[in-house]
C-alpha cells in the first residue's frame, strides 16, 4: 500500500499513516509532505540513521 502511494507522490520525502480495521483491511488515512516533520536541514541519510539506531 505504501509502495503504491510512493509511486504516485513526486516528493522525495513524505509520510504515510496507515490503519488496520478490525476486519484486517488496511487504509491510508493521511499523507504528509514533511512540513510539520521538521526535515529542514536533514539529509535522507541522517533520517535513515535514526531508524537504524533505534
């Protein structure tokens, strides 16, 4: 689901919020463009490293 979303979004950085319903169906509920994520001054490598380190 997120991969299909990534194919359609032209931005290099965005977030996708997904929920799973009780019946197991997954739904995208929000796509963010990073403005509120405070990525100013961040490189993609630094962002990825945060996930590796956690």
